[in-house]
C-alpha cells in the first residue's frame, strides 16, 4: 500500500490479508479489502472488520456513504461438473453488522462509488444503482459498449466509469460519464421482443429490444429524437387492450409490391403504440427522459 503526500510516495505497513483489491478514503479513515477481508486504518492503527456473510466472496470495490460502508465483488461457487461460476455480490456495513443486498445481474461487480446520495456499481458492460431494497440497471451506451472495471465520481456527484472496448479488433480505453455535458440515454418499451429500435436526431443508431420488449441506450448527445420501433413481418406481439392475455397480433407479410414496407417507418406507425412509438422534444439524461 502506497500513500502520496503531494510530492513523494510512502509505503505503509498493512495487515497480511493477501492481495489488496479495493481501497476507499474518508477524512478520518482508510478502508482496504482483499479477498473477503476488510481492514480500517484510522491514521494510527489497523482494525479488522468481520468478513461479510456468504462463502467464496471476493471484494473488488468499496464505497463510504452516510448509511455505511458498501462492499461489492463476486461470489465463487461450484457449477456444472466441477466447474467454477461467479455471481455479483454486494453488502452494506452499518458500523456493527453486514447486510447482504441485491447486487444486480452479471457475474461480478468490479467497483462501487457514492455519487452524491446515489450508490452506483459497475461490472461487465453494466452499471447498477444499489440500495438496501434492490439494484436498478442504469442506462449506458449500447453502441460498442465498454467492459467496465472501475467507477468514480467528481465533486459534483457525476459518475465516471472506465474500462476497455474493442475497436475493430484493437483494445482501446473505454470511459463513460453521465450525467455529463451532452450525455444521456433513452428507454423504449415496445411490448415486443426482438423489435428493431431506431433513433434519429443529433445522433442516429439502431438496437434490438430484449425479451421483455425493452431497449435502453445512453451516451447520446442532448437534443430531440424520433424513436421508431418495428418488427419483421410475421412476428407476433402483445396487443394493448387485446381480447386475452398472451394473445398477439401477427404483422402482415408484405406482398411482392409492398416489400419496401419492411423497413418503412410508416408501416411501424400504423401498427399502433404496441409496435411503434415516436418520442420527440425530450432532454436526454442518465436513466430517464425528461420532457422539455
């Protein structure tokens, strides 16, 4: 462990807990973690915290908040025929006990930060807002998404997540920030899985809805956008106000003279809000759309 005083580095003696993978500093304390061990340094001596609940845990990120100390990482467990799998992990220390909290999806959380009053964690290509009640995925760029390895926040509470991305076969630095200048995201709920979502505005792009019929993306310039959702002919989607749950409406297959309608925005618009949605005059912000 090294400490920078503004001019030189000084090596500090630390408890023997193996490789240190996380550190967080407050005005009065320094916390470090290695494996499932957490140590606190008050400027004079080190104190060991109890290990967070759950076996096979590894802590990769720490965050100090008003509600306590957050620890995130992953748990390892046996899966398949002798294989090793991992799942994301998060716990909160309130000064006396640890409480395991929902950690979102994915196999690992690589970092966590207190961004103002919000706790954000990152792992893989995702960012989650953590709380004792649950983990909420945040809207981030989906175009060539970065594999995120760490997250921090500036004095204003704006989060920054960094990692790497693959650019035409070459590994390059990856960084996202939101809410930042000209950064934001959109969320589209079509009610149809595997629908194509296109957006036109200061930046253009396309994506595909998930199994629940939702698509979200971020990292877009601020401005007004037209968002269009469409399905390939012949696919079935739920009808809003339809006769029975689970029933759907099959899109008409275009005849020889109407094949150009396969990508026509007008076709999507005629199918109603369950199949297509236009949204204009919105200001793009992290995780939501704010009407102008």
